[in-house]
C-alpha cells in the first residue's frame, strides 16, 4: 500500500518595486533554492507575468509537486486573498490583477496573496525577532513603507486587508508626492523612494551636493547613503528628515497597539548607524511611556528574506491553513 507524500517544502514569492524574489523554503524556515527577476523587463504587463510564471515553474522543476504546501505571495499594496486579486500596488500599478489564478494554473498548487509587510511579520513571528511573542508589529523599511500586524498569534489585515498601511498617513512635507498620488504621505518621505524625493526636492531648491551630478536612474537610496557615509551634508540632512517622519509614524502604531515588539525590517534597516539606531532613539523620544517602558524596538532577525519566508509559511497561519484555492 502506497503512503501519501507529506508536504515538507513551501514556496514564497516576495514582489518588490525593483525585484521579485522567489524561494523554496523548508519547514525550519531555511531557504533551499532561489530565483529572482525584475518586475518590468518587458513593455507589456502580460509578458512580465508570463516571465514570473515561467521562472516559478523552473524553480519548482527539480521537485515533486506533492512535497509542497501552497504558494504564498507577498505584495506591496492591497490584496484580496479571498478572490485571488492584487487590488492595487501603487508603485507597480497592478490593479485588480488575478495573480493567484495565473500562478495556480501554471503550477497546479494553491496560491495565497498577502501584503509583503504582513508576510515579513509572519516570518519574524515564526523564526525571527518575534519568535515566542504574541503581539508583533513589523515595519518594512524599503522602497515603500508599511507594517505587518500580528495580534494574539494571528495575522491582522482589518476589514479591507490594509491594516498597517501607515505609509499613507499625512506626515511628510506636502511638497513630497506619494506613489498613491497624494501629497505628504509618510511613505513619500519615509521610505527608500521617499528619501530620493527629499534629495531631489532639496537639489531643486539649490542644495549643493555631488548627488546632483548623478543620472536620474542612479540617484537612489543606496547612492544617498553612500554619500552620507562620506559626510555629504545634503544626504545626511535628508536621512535625518526621513528619520523624523518615520519616528512619528512608527510611534503612532506602537502607541495604538502596544505590541510586545516593534520589529524594523526591510532593506534600509541594514543601515544600522545612519538609520536604525537614530530611528529607535527618536521613536522612544516621541512616544508615550507605554511604548518606552513596554515595547521592544528591535531589528529584524531574518533580514531582507523575512517577506519571502513569511509568505512561504502562510499554511501555518490560522486564517490561511486549510484554505487552498
């Protein structure tokens, strides 16, 4: 008598504004195989989606499909997992995209969609800085900005799957225009893309900096931090302005939810001296005493892999387990 194969692997996909990362993950949270593509290699959306699907098929090809739990996809924007839709991603401009069905049809596996920040929070909750805790907020500091929220050990998305979207609080300079089209959103000044907007605004106002000589595509957050490390006052001032916006926004969610831990994740969190430590100090400086006394503010343990690992582990989330679609 044959014995049914028990799934021992998962698939996670982390969709970012500049890179889509795909990975096969084992049940200890270790990534055992990876692939990566750019979101927009081709002019047409359909061709880019076909490239994503074919890359996923290539990644899974060496494995028996019976070894896999459902595919989890973390996305930077609003998703509706019940309908398998990417409702809206401001930076990629994906609107009402039936991504779950497309990937399911190509792989034969169930697919779940989740905000990338929620995926990062789930990964950290299971294997990282939130392990053993009950209530966790994980802020992803990257091209965009949002928070994943876990309450009583469950992912919390709110009524419209947008809980934790603090990036669209009106905190920043109104001269900074967000990817959503509004002026002064926290994300427009408190993210990697927002940092670029601050520097461009200052250059437009006459600031003198070596960054002004860079081609538009070369002026990015990485270049700004490099300039700051070399002592460029314009870059340093822009980073300090970003930290000020972030401290207010993150303090607001920490005061509102008082989690066991506020975890700082995402690519920018690797800038420990220039960003992370000053940010933690400012959050504590502007927060109510319940935060300063009771909330741990810590860097993520999984680094930039947190959203991919968390997405791959959605089958362990109570609200997703057993709901293959």
